[in-house]
């Protein structure tokens, strides 16, 4: 309420000026004082609505226009004893300031413009005359600056008013003010032109036609940071989405002054120049090269590490545009651009993240950058970020795809294949690095990117897999590195599995014949022709020596060696339950068995005791199918106890597949040492499987299937070659 009363009183004083066109200096002094006080009120945003409500626009605009043709004689400033602006100019300056402050609120912009304010503002711009280029001239500079500032605020994001300024011939005097000696006037003129040029093609054309470009380019070299900041902003808005203006600006010689601003002490000018260089880079291929040749990249790379987010964003934007040139791609990497771009990829700022991703996509095009990308862990960073990012997820995936294409080109033309070979060789060479981290990154990247047909040569024949396994077992590396190693090994083993030859997984047992003998399921625990009985848990189990002799070395030694069981009619079995022994004998008689989880561990122990390697494989597979995060370590210890290396291998593969969940269980001081000790003991199981060419690594699902046709009707089946699972030969006959 008090603000409204104060504003009303001040406006009444100003209204007196509208009714008296021939007021003297004291009258003007009172008007100027009232206008100044009103401007002070308008500096407070919360007071603007009350000031407008009291009729400020309807008073200030007519009073501004009433000053046309008024006396502008220089008045003696008695306090300073020097000449200064006339009282009319002081009044006009305050009136322009008021309008500029009111126009900060978008809802009042059109109302002010439609009240005729632009007429008075443009007139004041035109009245500013340049009389010296060596020193600031006294007088109307302050008025022109306030008028330009008012136009800036009125036209801000208001297309209608931008057009009105052009139609009322306001652009030419603004262009003329660029030549002012007063840097404040230059800044104000640039600010207004910058606003008028933003997304307005007609205004852009008028600004260029009025000859603004040469002066704007010279202002880029101004010693005043505010001037070159506004000047580079004007040029940026002029060239935005206007190819013809962009080419014209370059023809006028803007490139080097803009590059020089990258090293300015003004962060705002650095930001705007980086943005402008990114726009220049789209002009033509030659301009991309020239920007780099003229020294822009080192400054842009430095900006990537500056605290100001907007500086990093614009630097990444410019580098992304420059990285669309093959030679520039190598130059940016060699000048240190890769590490900070990878860091920015994990930024929480959308635009910064996206610009960094786009720049990395460009850098990945050049095969000469492949070693540097791998050395810096780019692939692991990209894979990690791909799961976290939303804004740049597609761009990151395209970068990964581009790296894959470098090693596995879709186009198999000779030049592409030669380039792919060079890229692969450069990655393999990194495995020789003396730096463990580089070795590890190279191994992980090769597991992901190398052609499948090359994996065996790299990882098995040349023992490249040792790098990943050592990394997995090292308790001193970070959890993230362990996870990355596990993911690489998981990927690698599955790829290798698809390309390893199918061979027998069971070693040939000493004395085993190539032809197998199975009596058939009907002879299991059948007294017909039985010549031996086993006493199991107080019950008799009938058996046939010929079937037992053909099944394993243990039974062969028992019944044909120097043991007492050789001539015995019955044998006691004290340490195996009936249902486990019956299952074991069913395998002996048929060569096949569906191993259920409830007896798998006991049956594994029995198969180890009686050297039934085929049955052991079935047990290993059954147990592996039932592994859990909580049971995997104890299961591995069980595999060691009963010589089941394939189960040990499957435990390690399970950990690779469920790494995050398993590691959480043992992520404490008490269990950590046990966890890594188990890993160290598991690794030889996988190594032996790989290095000995023992066949498929993962696919043991067929082990539980039938091992061939079993005999039927009680008849002995001889001379039949049977298989247990994929590529497994069952036990030979005696």
C-alpha cells in the first residue's frame, strides 16, 4: 500500500511535465528527481506490479516522447565544476531505465511497445552522434545506452517486438553505436543486436546489410571483456541456423579472433567462442581443419576440466563438431582430449553428457585412436555408462558399435579388412604393456571386440586369458575392476564355447576297450545269472561280474586283481545308502541315469570311489544346475574333495555369471580371504579345460540324456558304441 502511494506521488510529479512543454531547468530537475526515485522502486521486482498499476507506462512513455526536439544545451554541473549532460538527457536516461526495468516482466513488454515507447527509444539512439574515436564523448552516451538496454529487455523472447524494432528502423542506429568510444554504449548496442538477431532471419539480414560484421569482428579484440563477450554473442546468434551468414562471417575474418577468445580471462567469452567454433565447424570440411590448425584444440581441451559446467559443455560441443574430421580425431586424442571426455560422460548434466558422448563417437572413427581408447579404458567406461545413462544411451551404443566395426567390418572390402587387422594387432600389442592396468583393459576389450575366430589364438594359444584370471583373483584391485573382469571372462568363455571343437571330455581309461557292454535295465538287482551280491543297509543287491568289470577300473581291480572280493560271493558296502547304490548300479547296467538333486552329492562321492567317470560327469552336471549364490563355495570345496574338476569349473562360471550377487555375500572382512582363496583354487579347473582342449566350456546340458540304447528284454547288448552327453564315450567293456 505504501509503495503504491509513493509511486502515485512520483507519477503525479511526472505528469506535470506532460502539461508543461516549456518548463525551465528547476522543473526538469524535479522531473529528473522523481524519475530517478521511481526507477529505484522498479529495481525491486516485487514493486513493479504496483508501479504499473498506478499508471507508470501511461506516464513514462508519453513523457519520453515529449522530449523530442527539446532543448539539450549543456548545463553547468555546479557541484563538479565541469560540463556534463543536459538536464533533458538526464531525464531521458531515467525514463529509459524505468521502461527497461518494467520490461523485465514479459507480461508488460507488448503493452509498453504498443504505447509507442519504441518511437522515443529509437529517436534517442539516432541522436547519439560520434564526434571522437580517441576518447569517450560527454553527453548522450548514457541516454543511448539506457535506450539500447530498454530495447533489449522489450524484445527479449518477443518476436512481435523484434519485428517492430526493425520496422521502426531501430537496427541501423544500433549498428552505428558499435563505433562508440564509450565501452558501455558498445556493450549495450551489442546486447540489443544480439537479442534482435536471435531466431529472426529478417533481423539478421538487416544487421549484416547495415555493415555490422567488420565492427563486430574488431570488437572481438576489445580490451573490455564485456564488449567482446557481447560481440561474440551477436555473431553467434547471427550464424545460428543461417549458413549464408556463417560463410559471410568467416569471409570477414572472424575465425582467428574467435579462437583467440578461448584464452580470454572472461569465462563468458570463452563459452560463447567455443559455441561459435562448434557452429563454424559445420560450414565446410576445410573450416574444421582450419580451426584445429589455428590452435583451438589445446584451449578447448583445457576447458573440459574447468569448474564451470557451461564451459565444459560448450568445449565438448565444439570438440564433437571438430571430431567429424578424421585428422582432427587423431589430433584431439593426441592433445589430451580423451580422458576428460570420458570423465564428462558420467556427468549428471544432460547437455554435457550428450556433447561428450557425441565427441567420443567421432573419436572412435579413427583406427589410429583405437590403442588410446583401449589404454584409457574407454570401452569399459562406455559399457558401464550405457546402463546408467538415459540421455546419451543411444549415442554410447553407437560408439561401441563403431569400435566393433573397426575390428569386425560389415564391408569386407580389402582396405577395410586390412584396417581391421591393424586395429586388432594394436590391441593385442597392448597385452605386452608393462602397466598392469593397460594389460587388463586390453584383455577385457579384446574379449568384447575381437573377431570370434581370433579368440582362441589370443586367449588360449597365447595365454591372454591369464590376464583376466589374474585380475579376477587379485584382492587388491577395485570391486569395479573385479566386476569388469568377471563380465569379460563370462563373455569370452561363451564365445570360445561356440568355436571350440567337440571332442571326448572323458579321458580314455587304462585297459578300456573301444566296445562297450551293457546288460540292460532289466538285469539291475536281478538274481537271474547273478554271480555276486552286495550287502547294502542290510539288503541284498544282485549283480553280474561281467557288467561290473566293464564299468570301471575299481570293479576290475576288485574282481580280477589280488583283492579278497575276487572269489567272494558277497561284498559288504558300508558307506553308501541303498538308493544311491541302486542308482549307481543302474548307470553301470544301462550307461544312463537321471541324476536327481537329492542324491547328486552322495552319488558323486560314490562315482569317485568306484572310478565311474561317466557317472561323475552326470553328477557334476546335475549339481551345477542347482548352484545358488549361497551354495557355490561349499559346492566347490566338495568338488575338490571328490576330484570333480568339471564341477569346479562350473562353480567358477556360475560366479562369473552371478558376480554381483556372489560378491555381496562375501563382501566382509571375515569372508573376503576365503572368497579369494576359493577363486585361486577354481581358476586351474577352467585353465585345464581351456588349455587341454577338453571341449565345450558351458554346454553340459546333454550329460543327463540317454547314453545310447540300453539292452532290452534281458538280452545282453554287445558291440554298441554309446555316448554320454555331447562328445562323451561311455566306459569300455572288459
